[in-house]
C-alpha cells in the first residue's frame, strides 16, 4: 500500500499515539463477531437477549453456557499480524495508549501492555455478587467464597462501561497527537465518540477499515484494507523494519 507521505512524516515526529480497535482487528484471527458467533445450537438465540443482566437473572446457567462456548472459540484463536504491528508501534512514540472494544485478549497476547478494555474480557470470570475475579471453581459455576453465580467479566447491554477505562480513554483522546481508529463500525457508543473528541482537540485522525464508516468523513486520513495487512505495512513505512 502507498501511504500519504504527510501521514508518514507526522507519525515519525509525533510524541503520543492513541489507538481504538474494534471487531475488525480480531476477525482475521478467526474470532467471530458478536452476531456471527450464533451458529449451531445457539443459532436460535438472539445475542442481545443473552448478553443482558436480565437474561442472567432469569437463567444464569444458559448465559454461562453460552459464554463458555464463546470462550472456547476465542481460545482457539491467535493474534494476527495487525495485533503484532500495534505491539511494535507501541515501542516507537514516547507515549502510546491502546483502547479496545474487543473482549478476546489478543492484544495482550501479542505483547501490548496496559490495554484499556472498554467492554471487559471474556477470558476473565468474576462473581456476580461481590465482583471479585475468580480463577478456580468446582462443579457448578459458583463463587468459591460466597456461592454467587459466576459471570464473564464483560459489559452487557444495559451496563455501564468500566469508569476507569473510559476515563483514561477519554484522556488519551484529548491528549494524543495522532488517533487511529481501526476495525470499528463507528456505531457503538461511547467508543465511537473518542476519535471525534481527538479531532476536536486537534489530533490527526486516521481510520483503517475495509469500508467507510460513519466516522470516515471526519477523519484526516482513511486507509482502506484489512488491519492485518495495512498495519504491518504502515509500521514498516514509518519506522522501517527495526523493532525496538
């Protein structure tokens, strides 16, 4: 891919890069999107009817089983070149913040530290009663301390995003020199507002996606393509083949 020379120059000189990633960055790793995961025995269920506090209250075992199945799908996946390119990118500017809407943990597997998980992580389990993270249980998915039902540490419809992650993400959008939006639909709030906040504060905004989104017309640069293909080429074009 041929990148705008102006973008390459800006990236080489910038001090602070912030990145927002969405489902598109994980699709190339074989992680099905929220709705695409509804196959087989689960095809008859609407995911929006399972990923809610009300569904969990009504039938916690059903919700647990669904997420256990989804965890198996995630466990079979691995980071793709786009994930590794972001881990490489993080080593170049003085400051780097990675914000993700994904719950699969692939950024961390690729080597990124301090990832801001706006929607939590499907790999973590916590007690629905006392919110403690639980790593071991026996038999039924119950908290070994209080007996409460265990649940995935993800944000369900109707729940608030983790306050700290959202606050740090907003600060990154307000303080960065460059804001990259990668593989997101631009529809899910409040994440979709972050690149607009960055643009308002004077950051250079870049979108990487296979197609235009509602955010595209607000971006300074729009790069069409899969993140697993565009990102490695972009990192090489900006910083060469040397990894810090």
